[in-house]
C-alpha cells in the first residue's frame, strides 16, 4: 500500500476538512504530520483535552546561540485535525520533521509559516488571473468560500503548480529527505494498510517523489550538541498571536473569522463578523447606524456576485464594512489588501475591524499538562512571598525580606513576564532610593511567557542570569543599554558575571566609539562599585573590570577627537569627569595607570585641533589629579582665553577642576580681569558659552564667586544681585548688542565723537 499525501495550507479550514474526511474514510495505520519529531514520545500530551489554540514551544540554548520556535495549532489547523482524527480512528501518530532546534530550522521561529516567499511569482500570476489583491483572497476564492467537489485534486494541482517554479533551498532539501524516510518506514511497517501524510503543500511534490526509493528503516532522532539545553513544552496560544495582522509570519490571517468558517460556514462567519465589528465600534462610541449595517451587507453581497462568490467571502464583507463605515479618504491601502502588521495611526474603524477579525480567544492547557520546572518554581515563590494575584505592592529595600521580594520581581521583569510592572524605585542615574512600588496583575499571557522563559533555566535566578547574558551579547556598542543591564543585574541579585558573559561585556566596552554614552555608563558603574552596599555591588569584580576597560577606552577615544572650534559637548565633558572620578577613587584597587592618564591629558591639552571643551577638561583632569603640582594654571587659563572658545574651554575646566579654581589664590581675579578686558562684541560672542561654563558650579559656589566679584568691583556686598536679575540674561545681552549697534551707527554718521 502506498501513502496518501495531503498538501495543506497551514491554518486552513478547507484543508482541515480534507484531512478529516480522508482519515475518516481510509482509517490508516499511520498518520504522519509535519511537526517536531522530538515530540513523538510525548504525543499523548497533545491529546489530553486542551482548548486550542495551543502551540508546541521549543527552546534551545548553547554557548553560541539561543533559539525559540513555535508550532501553533488551532481547531481548524490541518495538523491538529490530523492528530485528533487519527487518534479517533486508532492510527499511530508521528511527527516527521526535524527537531525545532536543528540547524536547518535555526532561522524559523514559526514552523507553520507559509512558504509564499518561495513561490511569490506563481501566486502573483494567479492573483492577476483571478483579479484578486493577494494570496489570502486567492485562497478564499479557490478553496474556502465554495470548496469544490474535487477539493483534494484541486489542492494537488495548486501545490504542484507553485512548487514547479520554486527552487528549494538546502534547508528544505534536508527536511524533505528526513520526512521522506519516515514515510518510507511507515509504509513498510503498515503493510497493506493505508498511510496518510499531512505536510505543507510546498513539500508535497518532493515527498511524493522521494518516498518511492530509499532507506525504509525508521530514522534516528538527531541529538543536540553536547552541553546544549533543549526543552519542548505545550503553551497556551491566542488568536491575537496567531494573526498575520499582528505580525505573525504564517498561515491564514483573521483567526476569529476562520474559526467561524470552520464551525458554521462562510455565510454565518460573514454575519458574525458584521456583528462583532458593530459591537466593538459601539463599545468605543464610534457611530454605527442600522442604515450603515444594511449598506454594508448590501455592498458585501453585491461585491460577492461581481467577484463570482455564491456567499460573501472575507474580503467581500470587509470591503462592504469599509465602504459603509469609512467616509474619509485613507492614507494607506486597506490592511486586508496586503500582508503584514496593521500600521499605527490608521483609521479607528479599520483598526476595530481588524481586531474583530482576530477574535479574542485564548487557549487553555489541560490541568495535567507537564510544565517546565521554572513555572512551578515561580508560582511557588510568588505565593510564598505574598506576590500572587493582582495587587499593589510597596517594598522597603532596607529590609532583607522585601529586598528578596524585589529581586524575585526584577527577575520576572527581566524575563518579560506579563503582569509585573514596577512603578517607582531605584534608577541607574538616580539618587539613593530605598523603596519600590509595583503593580501586579493576573494575565492569561503569564503562563505562556513563563513556559517560554523555561528554556533559560529551572529557577528565576538562573533564568534571569541567562536572559541577561543573552542581552549583553546582543547589546553591541549600546553603552546606555549595557549600563541598564548591569543595573538590572544588581537589582536581580545575580552576583558576579563570569566567563563568556564578562568577556562579551568587556569586549563591547572596549570597542565603544562614542565618548558621551561610554562616559555615562562609566559614571553609573563607578557609582555602583563605590557606594552600593544595598544590592551587593560595592567593590564588585565584574564592575571593576568594566571600570578599568571603560577608563582606558575613554582616554584612547579622547586623544583621537578633533573638532577645532566645536562647541562644548556635555557628554564628552561628562566622560572626562567619569575618568577623573575613576582615577581618584579606584586607581589603586583596580590597577589604573594614573601616569599614563596624565600623559594623555597633557597631550590633549596641548593639541590645538582638539575641541576647546576637551582641551579644558584634559587640563582640568591634570590639575585635579596633580593638585598643587600642576604646571602654571594661570598661564594655561590666559593662553586659552580667546572670545570664540573661552566659554567652551572653561566648561571643560570647571567640570573637572571646579574646587581647584575656587581654591587657587588669584584665579577668580584672573578670570574677572580677562572677561573685563573683552570688547562688547567679544563678550556677547562668548556670553552663551560662559553661562554654560559657570553652570558647572552649584548655587552655593556661584554665590561665593558673585560675592568675590562684587568685592573686586564695588568694595563689598553679598553678590546676590548678580544671581537674581530682574531681567533674563538673554534680554540683557540683546540690549547690550543693540546699544553697541546704535553707538556704531551714531559714530558713523558723526553724531557722537567719543
């Protein structure tokens, strides 16, 4: 007996009916289904009595990569129909495709994705021939709305046509060779009894050919590489995740609609869709009148007749609703005229129509379904810490009990578990905060997320550490992201990072190309290394490695910056501040080379093509580290004081050597004299940058400077008048500029001589 091959489109009610009818009629010995062969020993789990949609999720992790793959199944999936109907007739059930972790499937996140990209030209020709917009409308026209009497034969013709022009890649060739061996073995084992094979239609022509000749023994299940961690589990799925309009890369869009096609037929599905759209629009107070609904129904029926449909197809109903309910011009094509996620900012009526198409069904697993250890551990710990259910939680991080509760919640947050939202608490660049506030919400999406996170580890700490390592490896040169991840590690209580994770982190920091973000990250990590006893990162070896690498990288980058008269860059200056603090507070314990840093600072200070702020910051770095041994600061200030760049140079200096400027006798007097010697024009040119530079002094120190300046000018006073002008400084500067222009005009006309 030979095999009966059924090529299907994934998530097609029409194909599911062909599968049910064929298996019921033939009552085969074996039903072979395209699916992960590693689940064959656990097929019984699929038959426990779940409420679809569900999915088989496989997580894979080794030293080189992590991969997650889903095989979604709903009531009308041909694969689900094959499993349930085959079980009902007593057939042996087998999945026959390579395991989800296998390298041939490394780029496949959805096993049941359509192969349309491989036969796009054929489907385009067919769409033109049948005057439809896309392959979804084509499929409805050919198969779903009025299934022909010879449905199986039409499916064969369709998939033979689309496969005929397509060239399979090496991954498809490997998968088809593996599936064909299962087919040959099943046919040999079945003897005179039938075998039914259900696969994606793209694979059917190759399998028919390959099943004729070759090895007829059962194929071996490939073994994962040594050290790899692999787990496959059933997860609840939802129509929202299944829908192509929400970004799902496969199969049929609009699962809510096709569920009704499966249950009640196209005509009833059209009525349901109209009612569902009406309910959603009225719930959002969008006007829908009875006359609108009559017009939508009449338009849909008219379009169906014009398009040759005895019953309204999905696109007929959708076009009818859009024509009746949308009176404005649309900026984008209707979403059902093209594949892909719904665009943001679209018409609200269109958005509600698409939401109604999706439906809101969420699957449920049978209570006895095996779950990964992480799920049980998380549920137990949430209950033990009083964090289960929906509630608002306030935590005092100064207590051991609440700190442990916080770590658990942060680990779940890092794993992207839904329903765990932190409202307030410590931030990477914030001050000391000893409290947190969380909002916990029960969610149907929590169980799937935990099952999928189970591939990271068996308990929250192990899983969070693996997820953190993956994000660090993927962060590249994003220093802001890396700083946040290191802070997350502290909040999660993950301890020291070692091995490849630490190497990835050091490599990313050592390759950073932008001074500003690198300096920001260094400042955050240094603060954690110096001061954090609350989360246990004080004197951390991991952070010490980051600090040492970042300090060397900042100095290396600073020496290569060129910019002539470029304005002051706060990020660039902040990077030099972070280096100063690292050298001042961590040089000895971390082995930082102060002499090498001073040599770099001296070279940048003397480089006339370096930006003024960087030259000023480099001199400030040298001055702050050398102290009284600094070389003639007054001479350096005098030499850098040119109107066009004085403020930018001083911004760098004040940021790094503010206290030295205040404490050095005669320095403020020198600065006052240099400013006073400027012409009115030069002062106005320098004023914005000078204001930015003096902004590096805190209010108390600005008051000291003002008092001393008043003392120089008026013989005494507090200086408060200089700090609290009745008029904005910008307006004063504009007035001075106007006065200068008026004086110049009067002199030019000989009206004044002085």
